[in-house]
């Protein structure tokens, strides 16, 4: 298979200025694999242990093949520097990305020699640069190789005292900011008569509200329709419930962000999943978005409407 290599003389591909590249590198044993998992969870396309030179055709392909959908493409590559020749390749990569106008950042993960030794001893594997010598010899050689790359890193995280969850939280803070804004929330409505969901972090029961099903001119509508929404949200107890539930969710999200939980699902149920739960889901989503949160909404029983 041949992949065209766009030279500096070619015209800059249109999507290149919407493209981002993150190079994940650092000391072996400092947490590159865990970092790659977290970056992938943030929506990046991640490639692991790719020789630097292969990044050039990969970026060219992704910025010229028409695979973009109007959004910003984000490519993260885990770079394992095994020799000085890799640095010559990296210099070529940086030059090419600059020519394309691609935004490029370097994430460097480090840890103390003592911690790296303990981690390698715990997994009983040799250091990639050990070459039959002492473990510390491999660590020192790698540290020397990476010195220049560490100096030009945009993000540097020392993982010596971090658990894998604390590392993930640090990465979210570095890439997206801190607090609840790093948590993605999905809210869905459902009907209890069709079964209680098992995939939700929170389940709310709004069957205490008057049921629009018993109002003839509302029965055939759903909570997405304004007459039903107005009826539900103006019902006694609806606003008080939303005020309290919104605050409870906001408090939980603050804690989740610190505990490396960045995806939360909230289920809101009524009897049939058509009126009260739909209206309350939409209103809760509106309130959480007003707090700066990323929220999506769906209706589990939408296909059952008019059945």
C-alpha cells in the first residue's frame, strides 16, 4: 500500500488547520499506556508505539482523505524513543507538521528513578534499553535520550506519587480544565413498566407528579411538546424536586471529577416514559448545561410512542 507523502511544496490541505496532534512520550514505566487510555476517552484517535517517521504519512492521509466531518480531528501518538535515530525522525515530523499548520503538543510523563525501578521490579520485565545490563543503566540512558524532548514538552506530569486514577485526573485538568466541566453527562427518560435500567449511575422516579396521560388533549403528545412540558414543570413539587436534584447531581459531579469518573448516566422514569420523565429530563439537561456541563439527552421509550 502506498500512502502519498505531502511535501512542504504542496499546498496546505484544507483540514490541516483544524487538526491537532498530541505526542505522548516520556520515561518507560511513567504511565504512557494509562495516559493514552485517558486521552482516548477524551475523544482523541490514539496510536501506540508508532515509529515517528510513520506519523507523516498518517497525518497526510487523515488531513487529505476527506475523512473529516467538519469537526476537529485529534490524533495522539505514543512515542517510545529507543535510539538517537528516533530524534532525527522526530525533527522531520515536527518540521512537516509545522509546514502543514497542524497544532502540535508534547505530553511528557516522568517519574523518579526509584519509582521506575520499583515499577519494573513489580512487573518483572526488563527496561527496553537495559540490554542485559543493570535496570538503572537502561533508565539513565533513556533519561539522557529524552532530555531535549522533555525541555520542549508543553505538558509535563511527574507520576511518582500518583495513582493511575490521579494521573487520569491530572490529564483531564491539563487537557480540558478541572472540575465538573470534565464530566460528560447523559440523561435518558424511561418507563418503569418496561423495566428499570441497569446502566444508570442515578435513577430518579417522577411518578409523584400528575400524569398528563389522563388529560385528553395531552395524552397523544410527549414531554417534548410544550403543552406537556408546561403541564409537568408547573405541577406541584416539580420545581422543588428539580432544584434539589440539580444540586445533588452538581455535588456528585464535583466529586466524580476528582475521582477520575468522567462519564455519568442519569435515568429519569415515569410510568410509560412518554410525558413526565421526558419533560423532566429535558429541563434537568437545560439546567446542567447552564452550569457549563456537556449534556446529551435521549428517550428510551421514544419508539413506543403511538404504538
